[in-house]
């Protein structure tokens, strides 16, 4: 019998927002190092990011940059 490998799934920005109790935009602000987030909120979001091992999706970032350029 061959060994089975669990497929690992990356956490989403929505899951981080839900765990931290904030909006997706707030998670985005924290992940991008923007200054306009309260320190207590920033810490809560950073903890959720750490717990979930969240990594921003480069494809989503690219699509978002296209949207900002055209809209």
C-alpha cells in the first residue's frame, strides 16, 4: 500500500478575518503594513495570520493590481 499524502490547503484572507473578528480589508491593511489600523487590532490580526499560517496568494494580488489599474 502506498503512503497517502494529505493535501494541505492554504488559509484564506476570509478565514483570517473571521478568526480575528475584522473585515477582509483590515487583514489586507495589516498584511500590507499600512499604518491606519489600531495597534490592538493589528496584534489580533497578526496573531490570526500566525495561527493559520496565512500567506497572501500571489495570483489574487496580481488580479487585484489589474483591477486597481483599470478601475
